[in-house]
């Protein structure tokens, strides 16, 4: 049988099922016990009656006796019957007893109790004989009468219970309903909630069994609220950040439209294209940041940071050489960290791009990856103008704000770098470069034992 | 009309400067808050376009600072921050207009002209003094209904004098109205432009106040 889906139905079914089960067991035990007692009592009556008949027959024997039918004295009498045989001849019998012996004498004469069928009815018969073995007595009783008693006993003892069952079911239903009321309350409260409502849910007098569930639910609400808030902030910030490049594109396009001279128009159109590229880059960075912000789990695997560094420098080299800058990488031995190769690549590229962009022509950009006592360190030095300690401070604290420098950066690069470092539990340090005089960025991946 | 543009974004700054120039403005462009404040304190501008997210010094701080210093020029805040509290704060701190990026250049120019006009107590776009009518938007001048052709500098000079009709403007003040940075100013440039204006519009229009400067009288004085 399938359990009902509702808790209430389930509890009700269990309670009522158990009650009925216990009652049935009780009834069965009562049945067995009563029948046993009844059999014992009535059998003893049969035996007693037989003994009486044997004694009486022994006293009254005469030769010319005829089979005499005893009168029926009570309306229950047909349910009992007896036969007395003397030397094989029927001496006495009750009016409802057959003429033939109730039990056949075959070989050994029967003795004791038997249950037999006479005329289609079940009889309990006790057979015995006198001391001289010439008197044979049979006393029988209809089995049905015993069953009637049994049923009567059961009826009177279990009947009230059966009557009480619907009442009990009703009471159990009410009790269970009361018991699960807090659940219904929570359900109703949740159903009535608007999708924006994420404040903790509180149920007055909630049972202790429900507390873990409510706590978990409230923690979930909290996490969802945080997530929504961060999404909302992100969307607002993204829209906000895109306004400036769009304004620039619009202004430049308008300038191109209104330009009188070809040179002016050309300049404005080139600036328009540049603006589009910048907006596209910004969108790309926003997407990366959004993925980082969404709190999704990142699968961290063994990644060779040195190889990544070499690849990024190889990619960025044309840009640096175009600015007549020197670019070098010191990452010869493999340095394995647990990380996301794509994210780490983005991070290193951001750093290198920044260094190239902010460093003047002729400066050097140097990327190094080293491994010391299980700590993998990525360091980037440049010969650019560096940063005031104030700006470094702000660089660390600021999130998602344009780092004003006159350079056309979105200011997202640093946010992304810090986020990616955080995903890898890496520590970022920014300082003045000792070797090249510009900015030095060091990122430590601590506790990453090389396998 | 000479205005200061404070915008740190290179592409946007470049575009705004070029666009406003096309529309007849003289534009000085600064890229950080410190420079903006310095220029506003030392130079005379008809108006300023101020970005809020400026490096070194936030636009809002610049605005508060120059207002404290008693500089009353009209300031149009051009920003990406569009939240109502930001707008309210901007206007409360002393912005005369608050515009969210992106903006149409023609609208920006119109807003700037309106700000300048209101700053001079002029309710209408067209300025009319002594039968001479100047339309700042169309950059046209008519006298008795007849179009008078002026050079850009002559127009700007006349515009400055008409905006300040009844007030004497010194040669230096007029130079500041007419030239942005880096533009070579001949020592007698103003005299030359005044001379040309008098030739085109009649000698009685602009009067010389010796040792002080020039003035355009609101009403033509009837000499006995």
C-alpha cells in the first residue's frame, strides 16, 4: 500500500493502522483463550454428564429394559444429546440422539472426546463405558453452540471497540491536524510571500523539530538575498560603467557628422571605433566579473602557472614591442598550483596589460614565477610611473570604480584580478618595484604543495 | 563662449571638446579635479561642464570648493551617476544643471547656453540691444532685420558684451572670453575686433571707457 503524500494522512494512517492492528491481535488472543477455556469447561461438563449416566445405568440395569427416549426439558436441550448402550443395545437416549451409536465401535471401543459430523452438523462427543464394560455412554453437544458462546463473548468485549473506532479516527485526525499546524502555517506564510520578500521567516511557537528546517530555510533566504543584492549592484554598476564609453562613442560620432574638415572627421571616426572597442572590452570584463561574482564553484585542478605566464607574455609581447618596451619572463621550472587555468590566464593578462599600458616607451616589464617552500609566487615588475601609496591603498580597497589615471582603463582589471586571486586563496601585494622602479605586484599562492 | 570641460575619460573628453567647438564654444579641457579647480579659480569661464568621477579630486568636491570660494559661474554636471540621491546632492552642492551620460551634443550646447543666459538674467535665447539681435544658437547677428556677417571672434566678443550689456568689461576679461589656452593673443587683438565690429554695426554701439575697457550700453543715449 502506498503511503499518502501528506504528512497528516500518513500520521493518521499509521495511528489508525496501529490501533486496529493492536485490536485485532487482542481479539485473536481473546478468541484463542476463550475457546480454550470454553472447551475445557464444556468438555468437563460432557464428561461429568457421561459419568453420571454410567453410574445411573449401572444402578438401574434390568433385563427387560427398552430403549427409552428421555424427555426434552429445555429449549436448549436439542443442542445436547446422549445415548446409553447396554451390552451393545441402546438403553437410553435423548430425543434428538440417533439410534446408532454416535461413534462406531470398530475394533477397540472408542473412549474420550471426538468431534464428528452427525446429520450434517458438527458434534462434540464424549464416549465412555462402565466398569464392567457392558455399558457404553455417549454424550454429545453441537459444536455450533460453543461457537455461539465464543462469538457472544467476542461481540461483547470487542464490539464497543469497533463502535469507538470512527470516534477514535476522528480524534486522531484532529490531534494530528493540531500537531502539524505549524507546518501548515509555514506553508501558508511561504505561499503568500512575494518573490522579493527574503526576510527570515518566523513561526511563533514552532516545535523544536521544525527549528532546523526553519533555520536552514532562513539561511537560504539570506544567501539568496545576498546573491540578489550583489546581482542588483552588479547590474547597476555595469550599466553605470557603460555610460561613459557610450557617451564617448555618441559624442565622437556626432563630431564626425558635424565635421567640416576631413582630418577632423577621420579623427572622430577613429575615436568612435576606439570607443566601440573599449565598450566591447568593458562588456567582456563585466562578464568575467559577473561570472566571478555569481559565486559559482570553480573547478580547481593542477595548473602550471609558469607555462601560463610564458603564454601570456608571448601573447602580449607584440603590444609591448609596439610601445618599444622590453618585456621578459622568468618562469623556467614548472610551478603547479591548484587553479582554474582560464581565470589565472585572465588575471596574468590583466596585470601584464596594465603594466604595458601605464609604462612609458622604453620601460621594461618583467614577469616571474617562482616556487619557494611550496609557496608559488607570481611577480610582475614594471618601469612605469608606479603609484603613490595612497593610490595603492585605494587600489586595494576600491571595488569596481574607475581608477583615475588619465589612462583609459575601466578600473575593472583590478577588481577582476583580486576576485580571481580570492578564488585561489592567493594573497596580492602591491608595492613600488625595487628592481625597475615602477609598480610591483606579487601574488602568493600559499600552501599549494607541489605534488 | 569659453567653457571649462573637466572629464577624465580621454575619448569622451576629446569628443565633447571637438563637438562643442563645432557648435561655437571655446573649450578648455582638464582631466582631473585638481586642474579643474585651479582653472576655475584663476580663469574666467562662461560655464563649466564637470564630470563627477574625476581623479585626484572628485567633481563634487571641486564644485563644493569653488562655491565656497564664491565662484558663481554656471556648472553643468555631466555624470554616469543617475541615482536620484546623487542628482539631489549634486544640485544641492551647487550644480546648475545635472545631466546623465550619454548626452546629445546639441542638447549639451543648448543647456550650456541656457545656463549662461540665465546667469546673466536673460530670459530669452535671443539677445537684443539697440536694434542689434544676436542668436547664440544659430550664431547669427541681425541689425534692423538685416543679417550681419561676423567672424567667430567678433561674434564671441559681441556676445560677451551683449550678455554683459551695461557693464564695462576689461580687455583681459574679454580676452578670457575669446581665447582658450595655447591660443596666441595679439596685444591689440581686442582693439582690432572692436574696430571691426564698429565698422560693421556702427560706431555708436560699443563705447570705450578709457583705462578700463569696453561697454555696450543697454539703451542708446540720446545726446542732446
